């Protein structure tokens, strides 16, 4: 039930990465580069609000808890913002740009109010090295189901009339869907007794201490590379299948095959990780993910449909690892921070991580949108120039593969192992028992 919270948020996030770009350039008629700029401008707001929300949830003193009350505060704005995203009240480029930017920022703020406290609760409700992987596996599975809902958005829109009206109706129905879980998430979640009183540290100082935490910076780099790769894949694969392969009807089915395999492989990866280091498992999964993306580059329109479905399933095996393990590793980094700072700051750590989750999608939008515009992609044309097709093929394969491989700079020699985490926990517990220890 707790995992449904990330299901809700991921329906919204995945709709932005999988569907919204296509909606803007093919239904609303916005220029691709403007669609990319919208996402990045919204992320400039997130750069402040996500860490700030984390810090706010760290120091909140409400009787109902530090973090849980925000679930009830953010759920209705989330639904309203999501429903508004799929309306088309303007036809001019300037009008559309201002409208979608405003709604995008509002939706991003609602997701911040919900997702940052939500993710910050995970290292509080679970303290063990493997327990965190287990809870994050449930959360990741529910999130992937959210991505499946987003992947089916195209089908929903067509079934509800197609065009701008169909997208508007589909957006409204899904908006109701993503609001419904939050009262249940609130009911089943819990907050342990506060271990210490948060220090009145200025927000800027808190961010500065994060920037000096080398392990956290390494993990942020690992996660950012993987997120850009996954969001580029989400942006470009629908175009790859529809434009290069000429199989528009296969877009939803290909994405669903990949995501079903993601869910099916999560328990296997969890079992594999029980006796291994998390960063080692992440390295194996990343290599598999990158290798599969390279294979996709060579897919030709004449190949049988089942080949693309099979490759999509293989991609899902690696996708599961790249998506899951950085979040699972975050709890140990927060424990290390408590050893260093003598404070528990789950909120601000998860706030910055949530910002990275979003900035990955924004970077994919910006790079993809600019590249497609420069390559001559025309949303109104039935046939695209060769330069645009090459751009689509590279954005769906080689570019995300390189992003994943770049994360090895942080994975190799990662310092928090299973044994090191036990040492950190022992030192922290000793200091709690006797503050003079450490």
C-alpha cells in the first residue's frame, strides 16, 4: 500500500517523459525546442523547491508527523495540475509556451510536496541494508506499473475520441486515479520517534554540507547518468518505433513488454543482491542495459515484430537495476551523514535526489528537443528527413548507452559496502547510547 505513493507520482512523471513531448509537438503543435525549454525552466524552480521541501519536512513539528501530513496537502493540486496539462486552450506558440510552462511548474510543485516527504520516510521506516532494498523493490515495482499506465496514455486518448479532446479526457481520468492512493498511503505509513531535535541550520549551510559529502556526490552522479538515459529512452523510443520502424500501433505494446519484464525481474535482482554489494549489482545491470541499447540501433524496419518485443524485454532487465539501486543505496549515505553531522536529514537528502530524478527528464527533453529541431524534425510532416531519422535513432540508442556507461566513474570503488554500513550503524548506535562516544 505504501508503494502506491510512488505509483501515483510516477504516473505523472512518466506521462511527462513518455507522452507529454509527443503531445506537445504532434497534438498541440508546439515547436520541439520550446517543449524542451519548458521542462528545463520548470526544473530551475525544482532546484530550489525540492531541497527546500526536504528541509521543511525535516524540521516540521506537527502532531501528525514531520512528513505524512504533506500527503494530504499535495494530492488535490497534483490531480488538478495533471488534468490541466492535457488541455489545448491556445493555438499561438507564445500562448502555448506560457500556458504549458505555468501548468508544468504548478504540477512540479505538487509532486515536490508529495514525493520528497514520501521518499524521506523510507530510510526512517527501514534501517537494514537489505530491508531498504526490499521496500524500494516494492516501491519500484509500483512505480513501474505507474509507467505502464503512462505508456497506455496513447491508447486511452484514442479510445476516448483521439486528438486534443481525447487527450483531455484521458488526462482527467488519470488525474483522478493518481489522487486516490494518497489517503491510503497516509494511513499505512508511520514515523518512528524522533531520534534528535533537528538543529536550526540555515538552508544554505545544509546544502553546502551535502556538496561536501563525497559519497553522496558520487551517488548523485550515478543516478543522474542513469536517469538521463532512461528518460531519453522514454522520449525517443516512441519516435523510433513510429518514425523509423513505421509501426505506430506497436509503441504502447513495446513499452508494456519492457515494463512487464521490469516488474518480473525486480524480485530476481533483489534475491541476487542479498549476498552481494549493491554497487556491484548496479554495475552488472548497467552493462546489460547499455549493451541492449546498442543492439536496438541495428534494428531495421524489415525485422519481424517479435524481435523488437524481445529486445524490449531484454532492456527491461537492465532498466530495473538502473532505476532501483541508487534509491536503495541512498539510505546508507544518509546513515553516513548522521555519523558525520550528528543529525538525521532524510528530507534534504531526498529533496536533492528527487530534483535529480526530475532534472534527468528535463535534460532528456532539452537535448532531445534541440537535437530534433536542429535535425529538421517537422511535427506536421508525414515523412521526416534522413537527418531527423538519424537523430531519433541515436537518441534512442547510442546516447543513453553512453550516459549509462559514464556512471562507472562513480560505481567503481564505491565506498559504502555491506561491511562498512554495519560499522557506521554500530558507531551511530554507540553515540546515541553515550553522546561522548565517537
